[in-house]
C-alpha cells in the first residue's frame, strides 16, 4: 500500500483500538502509521538522489545548473 493509505489505515486502527480498549489493535495502528511515514521518507530520499544525479549529469555535460 502507499504512504497515505498506510497512515490513514493506521490512524483508524489506532483510534478504534483506543476507543475499544484493544491495545493490540492500537499497537497495530501505530505500526501501520509508522510504516507509512517510513515509506514517505524513502520516497523523499529517492527523489533527492535522482535530483542530485541529474544535477551532476548537467555539470558533467557543461551545463552548470547554478548559472541559470
């Protein structure tokens, strides 16, 4: 599932767990929320790496991205 789906699913489980006193469901919800956050960080890192690679390629070709 995607980042936002995991976060939403986790929040629902966590809320239902708290409301019903089901600590296991609450913990599962927290885990799902964390999973969604980790996916978001991984995507951010992927984008940063891709951007740096593109920047380095421009410099290598002689197109200085900082001289625009």
